[in-house]
C-alpha cells in the first residue's frame, strides 16, 4: 500500500511540475552566464526546454529553447519547421550584454520557405546575432494537424522535455514509444490525456554505417484504430490488407490477361523452383520499373498492358503469376531503409511489397522490379529487419529479410616498378559478384555522375587506359573488368633504396573506425569479401631488403577477418590481402574487433616494401 501511495505522489508531482512551464521570453541572466552544460559537459549546445502540446487533429503548439555553448554549437541556430500552415511564429536570440539580457527578434528576412516537393514545403529560420553563450527560442502553432510521430530525442541533449497529447474527440488513440530505445521519459495517462515528461535526454550520435538514425531515436508513435483500422495486431493488419482493393483485391482478379504468355514461359517446365525462376526472369525482362515504391497497385492488369509500373504493381503481378502456376505464393509488405524499422503493426510502417514463394518448405523472397538482380535477391534498400507475409486466410508471418551469401570483389594486379620515373604500371583484372556487381551496374549504367575511369582517376597521379568491361548486361552473372594503369611518383627513392606501399590503389584512404566506442549497430548492407593479389616485378639491379610482416586478424564469432601477406617469389613480390565481413548488420558490441581490423588495414596501407640496389 505504501509503494502505491508513493507512486501516486510521484506521478502527481510530475504532473504538477510539468504544469510549471516557462513563458516565451522569460530568459534569466544566470542561464546566459552558463559556459557549459552541467550534465552534458561536452555538448556544443543543449535544448534547455522542449514543450509540445498536441490536441490531436486540431492544434499543435511547439515551444523550444536552446543554449549555445561553443562555436561548433552555433550551427544549431539554423532551424527548420517541417510544417506548412504555421501560425503565431515567435523567435528570438538572447545575449548577455553589460550584465543585462539583450533580445534580438527574428524578422521576416530570417525566414525562408522552401518547396520540398509539389505538395510539401518547410520553413527555414536563421537566428540572428548568435554566438557562444547565446540562447535561441522559438514558439509556433500548426492548426488542424494529424501528427503520428513525435521525436523525443535529437542531436542535442534535452535538459527538460514535456509532451502533452490531448484526445479531444475521444477517438481510439494508441501511443507507444520506440521499442528499440530506452530514454528517461515517464508517461502519465488521465482522461484521454497523455503526458510524457523527462529530463536529461542524451543526444543522438552521428556514426558511420547507420542506415537510418530514426531506428535508434526516442520517439512517440501515435496510432488511430477502430473500424477498418486494426489495433496493434499483425493478423488484423493482414486482414485489413486483404480487404483493400489495391492490395488483396488485385490478387482476386485471375490471370486471364497474361495466361497465354505464362503458358509460353512455362512450356515443358515441371520443377517448381524452375517455374519460379522462369516467371521471375520473365517479368524482369518484360516489365519496366518506374522507380516508385508502393504498397499495392491500382491495377496489375493495366501495369502489365503498359509493361511498366511501380514495385507494388510488378510484385503483386509476380504473386498472381506464381499462384496461377500452382505455386504457394503470397505478398510480403516491406519497409525500405529510408522508412526505418517496423516497430508496430501499422500499415503506413510499410512502403513497398515483394513476393514470398514457398518451395520444398523453403521461402524465397522475390522482387521482379529490378532487372539486374538475380533470383531471390532483393534490393539493398529492402534489407531492413523483417517483412510481413500476408496470407489469403488473413493470417500473417513476420519473416526476416537477410542476406546469407557473400558478394566478392577480386582483383589480380600484375605490375612493374619503373625506376626511371618512380612510377608503377601494370594491368588490373577485376571480378565482381552478386551485390557488388549489382551496385556497379546500377551506378554506371547511364553514367549519371562519373564514369568508372573518372572515379579511378580521382586519385591523384593514377591514370587508367584500355578499359574493358565484360558481361555488363548479363546480370546477374559476375561482372569482369580489365584496365591498364600508371601510378606516377608512387615509388619513393632515398639513397640506394626504393620504398613502395604494397596495396597500390587498393589501400584504405579513410578509416571510419576511429571512435572510442559505438552506440548503434553497424550496417554493412551485405556480407562481402575483398580479395587482392598484387604482383610486383622486382626491377633489374635491385633486391628485397624487407617486406611488411604478415598478419591475420579474426573478429570473434566469425563476424569478420583480415589477412595480409607479402612474399618474394622468383624475382617477384606477391602481396595478398583479404578482408571479409560475414554479416550485413553487426551489433555494436563487435565494434572493438572492427576497430582493430581496420586499424590494421590502415597500417598495411602505409607500410613499405623496401628494395635496395645490389
């Protein structure tokens, strides 16, 4: 009983404290005198107060106050409001001048409206007179808004946060937090009102190999349910999808409009796996993807007639054809990486669809919209947690989307060291498989940015000639590339010795694994191996004085490895290097292993082969 009373008193105290909200412009001299945050001492700036009031569907009110501590923190004075119909905007900068608070209002000259798309615009605000020690403050309202995501964590720490969500029309509203993140926020629910209060919210961190920072961000997710909109249940979501004309309805139409073509494609084929491969390749050949995602299709018949459509058009058509061929096939809802991980069963968590076909108790995930991918290969943007397989009986299955096979980049380099001009020249033979081949084909198909030769020659003093690319249009077969090169001034000459870095243009130019620790999982997109064999012909009149020592680094649990070796063989030096990463999404706990691995890669990139004149 005592603990219950204590809990009630605590919640009541929080509610009362949350009601004590600072007024706009009420800035103290003491706040302006602060030179660093007492909790987050290394923060360049901090959100002193964030206050969000939402009358769901009616009015959003936002009030934020930020303290700038350092010159680096000044960049956080460039503000963006991601709403269109903004009312009652007030914003100002405060500084301490001669012991008093000086206020500089944001004028209309500091506010810019930018059109993001045809039906979306944002307001960008530049606060004036901002310097270390300043406080900036903003308050505005947005009427008639249905807001379904509220962020409770930012790249700056938050000292105090208050989010009050009122449900004035008493609709069925569910509010949940990001289940993958734990931040110090408490929830108080009372009479269709939901109050979230917290203190000392740690900032997000910018880290390499993070596909979508919102997966790791504190947020509130609002969900309206009732009627056709299900509460949080995967099977209810599947049932809803099957009732929708643009999803389940498309699979009830029958395949009369493509049956003759399908019969021709499958003529003489009895094996189920071969049938699936034939249908997948047929649609990849005849359909053109219009570069739009979609969860469904207005008409798969219309898309097939036009031989063009969205990912939803093409993959629902694929499901229909697989079923027409007698295979067990179902649509699977997928969220792309840009959409973020699916946190709860909500239809708008997904933005595209693929096909899931079961053959001999094995599930194959297919996407017929991308011509250059092989059978059971999905676009990298779809490798994002799990998808929801939707069955005709309204049941569902959350199924992981993973890549279990390696993509390999193999380089064989034959080179000679030219003592006269201190260059290295030779020939490169390169082979790319699976996703490495796919990425190359996607990037250089139309040479929209740079050609492959131009990318190689972005490295100073590296020149390419006689480029030959084989099997570029033979996806998903391996891609083969060959070219000649000259690397000018690559050799360093000191006295009677020559110094050569062993990895040529296969070295590590920038090491992204130099932070002390890691917060978030590392997304390497797909398992891959880079394997380099570099042969140097020893120039006449020289011998090997020393070679870099070999090393083999293995990350625990076989997550990754690095192997380097250099040896002399019959007038040649052979350098072999292999870097292997065996998982596409690696937990942060393995960061130290990758840090060691890439530190060694960096060391080998700087090491030297030493030749001495005989």
